C-alpha cells in the first residue's frame, strides 16, 4: 500500500536511488465488474483505494492472503473496503475534511454518485435507464452509504498519496507515475465524458513481429474534434491529477499524440485504421502542464515508431525510453547502441520477460553479443549479467536508469503477457521477497554499489 511505498522509497534512497516508479494507481473495478489491469482504469482523475491503508486493517496471518503466490485482488479489496467502512463510521471520523475535499474536487462527488448507482444497478452504464444513462444521478436514486464510502475512500487515498509524495521528496526520492493511454469503457470517465469517445471503436495496434494478428486493447478512442472543442480539459484535468504528486510522468503509448489505431467493433485488429490527432496542440498541453508543475515527461516510444514522433518528442523536451532487451543488434561492432542523454534507460518493461527469462530464452549468439556489450562474463548467472548491464547503463549518457526490482534476484515470471487476459495471471505476481527482507538481500547491495561506481543514476 502507500505506506509501504514510503518505506520502500526510503530503502531505495539509502541504496542511492532518486525515484521510485509504479504502474498506474488509478481507480479500477475490483468487485463486479472485475478488471484488475492498471491500464484499464475507471477514471484517470480518481485514485484506487486498493492502495490506501485504512485504520484497523486486520493483519493477514501466516496462512492469510500475504502467503499466497498471487495477489487475490477481490479478497484484498474486500478486506480494505471493510476496514474503510469501519473507519468512516467510527466516532470522530473526519467528515469535515472529506466534505471539504469533495467541494474542492467536484468530479469526485460525481464519481461517488456513479459508483453508487452502478453498484445498485449491477449493470454497465450503457444499459442504465434515463436520466442516469445520460449523466444525471440524483441522490434519491442511490444508496447513501455507498456514496459516502466512495467519497471517504477517495479522500483517504488522496491524503495518503499526497503525504507519501511529500515525504519521499523530503528524502530526495521522487515518484515516477504512469499515465495510461485509455480508460475502461464501462467506467466513470466514459460515462462522464459521453460525446468525447468514439462509438463502435476500440484502440489497438496493427499486426507486427510480436503480435501477428494485431491487438485490440478494449477501450474507446477519444474523438479529436470533441477533445479540441472541450479545450482539452479532460486531458488537462487528468495530467494535473498526476502531476500534483509525481516528480516524473510517463505517457503510455506516446504515439497516440500523433495517431491512434482504431479497430471497429466486431472486426479483427487487422481491419483497423490509423486516425490522426492534433499533435502540436497535444504537445502544447503537455509542455504547459509540465512547466507549470515542474514535472518532466517521459514518452513510451517502444515498438514501431514513425521518425516524426521522436523528432517531436525531442523538439518538445520529452524524454524517450531506451530498453536494452529490444535494442540488441547481433553482428554489429557495438551490439547495444549508446542510450541518448535524454532517455530513461532500463533492461525491460512490465510488458516484457524479466531479464532472467529473456536470458534463458536467448540464443547463444544473442547471449554472447549482450554479455560482450555490457562487459559481463558469458557463463555468469542471469542476475550477475543483469548487474553488469545495469552498471553499463549507469555509466552511459542516459539521464535516468530504471531497475525492475525482480531483475535484482533473477525472477523469471513476467508481470504481464500482452494479448492475454484471464488465461494468464497478469498483474498478480507477488515479489519473491517481502519489503522487510529486501534490506538483507546481498544482490540489492551489490547492484547499488555497482551502479554508484559508474555514475549512480537511478
């Protein structure tokens, strides 16, 4: 939870880190409907109370939820909800602060009404009766306890994430947050922004070397003209929500500033079409908000990227990503190109195999080229090779180096398998080591010492 994030940030600070990164921390469906993916948020302007720590949360015993190999989102969310409900009903609950927060954030009040009516109706908003279907939910139509729960949960989570960001900044550690490219079609943003999203279309990706059938990501694209007519207010509000606490913000699928691949409902991803977006206007919004909040922006520019995208990123001061596992080119004098100064460099991302799995799956030629490029012993264990690779990145011109925690000890299970849903335990894998065990992990100390000796960027 967010208090654990603070403890983790303090630990990483002692090991020489200057930021900690997370997946999106936004509101999601964790009951009915159920969609735990952090990249299918209910809203990009509301936090996920799953990460809050309410008072009196019952501890999980040795046979409890903490002992499971996979995170049981439903069970954990149910426990969190029970504890939050107990806290909000307790004598002296801080309702004046909650009401003041809601008054300053009117969208949170609408969000609470939306979630309360959705829980009562047990259907998605497209099937609601009028006037709720069109965006009007009176208090008489909802359960007030449910409404109060969501108000309180948003206040609690926002209070804790604000405190976490301030505490970490005071210790020299920033939050690196992730801004997803889309929202859940049944969620609050889609309901609240009717007329902003294209009907009968999903966003996806055309066929490529990794996904030969293409991809349908299951969320609706924004209509460029409608976004412009609204003065880009939905984008501005979502960016400000993140930048209020972030020290660095990653924009998922930065190519979406230029164009998105639209897939008609009922058709395969091969039948999609690219739709252009007003890139210069979108970059202007990003640059203004970045300057106003003092938050650098990183664009996720992986995969097949048109040259004009990176040219625009450079012109507008967006940092790009350098991912070593995708940059290796066998047979070249320098198998790994040198990361650019304006890049965030890493070995992999959450959508790729951890380094140990990548190493095990690589051919002999690929292993030899990689080890040679980073100065690692070819017969070393994957964690040793990864250590050398991180040291090589730390000594490169890259402004920032990001380390996937699982690579420290050589994890092989992926966080996410793109193109899968229920058939893979995406986003559910627990770390092999608990937060309390990390300080005694020799691999972590070796990594921090190795990176510090070459520049200390992290």
